[in-house]
C-alpha cells in the first residue's frame, strides 16, 4: 500500500529542517538503502535513505523548502504495481512539488533514451559536497575513484580527479565598468540566503554576547619546549593502520587545556539561574571551520586521552565535520571550548562563549619574540592565549589561576605524557 515518506528527526533536538535536495523524482524506482534526499539541519547536511522498496508516487515538498517540521510527509512511496490514485490525500509544499503532485507515477512523461539508460546504471556513491563540486565542474562521477568509506567519493577525490581544486568552482561573467573597457571587471552584489547553520550561529552568538557577562584574561606562553617535544614524539610515533600519525601543536594545546581543567575544576562549570553545575568529565569542544559556518566537534574525556589518541580522533572528527557527516552526539554537549586561529597567523583575539559552557580559550600564532631572562634579552617562540569567561560562574582570579596552570603545562610539556 502507499506510504508516506516523512521528514526524519536527525537529532534529539531537531524540530524542523530544510529539504536541501532530492535525488529522486516522480516515477523513480527505489530500493531500501538508496539515497533519496539531503536534509539540512542547523549543524550539517545529512543524507536520507529509502527504508522500503517501491516507486516514488509523488513529491510533496520541493527542494530548498525551509522550516519543514519533523514527521511532515515529504513524498509518497507506492508498492510495485500499485495504482497511483491510491496515494494518501496529503498536501504538497512549494511550487515545484505542487506541479509534481498532480502527476501520478503512471502519467509521468516518457524519459528520453539517455535518461532510461542512466536510470538502469548503478548509483555512484558520493557525498553531497562531492556531488555539488562535480556538478559545478561538469565532472562524471562514474570516472572518479572513491577513497571514502566503502569506496564512497568525497571532496578530495573530485579535486584530485581534476588535478586542480579550483577547477570545480564556476566562474561567472562580470560586466565591465562603462567607459573603462579592459581596465577592470565589476561583479554585482549577490544575495546569499542564510543556511540553517548560519541562522543558528547568528542567534546563539548574539544571545551569548547579550546575556552572558564576558570578561577576558590574556597571557603569553612560551612554546619552545613544547615544539621540541613534538618533534621528538613525531620522530618515533608509530603508524596507525598504514597512516603516519603526526602530533600537532593543536593536539598538545587540547591536552594541556584538559589537564588544566582537571587541576582547576572551578572553570569546568555551567551556570543556571538556581545552581552551578560542576562537570566531572572534561569534554573539549574544538572549533572547526566548515563551508558556510563553524561547528564544534567534541573530544570526550580529553584529559584521559593520550596525545596520539587526541591526534587520531581530532583528525577523524574534523574530516567528518567538513563533510557534514557528524552525528548529533559528536557535537552536542561539551564542557569547555577551544578556538585556534594560530595557523592563520592571528596575533591575538577573543572568542565568544558557547553557552551553557562558562569559558572558551582563544589560541593565537606562535612567533619569535624578544623576552627577558635573568635581566638579559633572549629570543623565544611565544603565543598569546585569551580566556573568555562567564563572570556569573567564574571570577577573575579563578580565570587567571586556570591560565597559569595552562601555561605551566605548556612550558613543561612532559606533563602531557606522564
């Protein structure tokens, strides 16, 4: 019998989402496990698979339709040989969906020969981002070798196939300024609709800045001993399943922050109107830049992980974040955050707290600076870190105490491995 395909709840807190893309159309046959759509939540774009075999009888919600409530019918699935008139009486959403809703599967126009051949070809496994890049660059995905899980094609595969990561970026034609032929090109402004992620980032950071009384504590930290230990560790670090594991400065900063939270637990708290929540686990949220925004995957029990474990897990989480493949449990929660822009050469900055956490550490670039030791000038590699703190939960002296603990660990880095 005809069944409704519903907008899925892709996380415990999801109430609505954007139907970003359909991978099927009216009249298509699907099997359980086939990719049928992409749903955009506030954190990621996630793929939706068919849970039953059948034929797509009607598309009820058009692509790019926003604010679709969980459990809303988005399409109708017919059993093999079922009369299209048997589709449930549900209302379509969006102009394109309305057009398709009036076309039952039996009356769908005959596909051209090329489309019929395409329909019988095996579906290529590829991430949504890889498909978008391939489409923009007019790349045949069937000719691309996938290196993702189970041979899935991911972004790097498409870029490697072209031999130029920029080749997939469409280049628009820009008008020439009148009277200045050949001097320069003018590109008109382009409105870019906010993604669900961008809307949530704007809302939450605005609320944080307006409702949380931030104060900031900065401190200079010398890195030379840490950099020396990193070089020594990487020289003897064993491989992981054929891939060489390399400890990064960021991995060591994460471990140092986790140990400092264990030493000064008063910063590892959340403020509520009626009580203070003392966290006994150290779950570090690490900011990762992704297309269209920012997400903070979480390293659970970071104080108990070795540097090698942190390195491996952080790389996996960052890769999943950039491919919009994080599961809700991998980015929801966390007791403390780190935002590192040192790799961009940033000298100093302050980050906005991610409620209900009470603190976030902003990490800047390490650079050679003149320092005074024993009344004499010397050269050291120094980075400036800034701790943003919720003053309702943490007082200034406690914030300074935590930074002192963090600096002591970084400048005595063998504490990271004992």
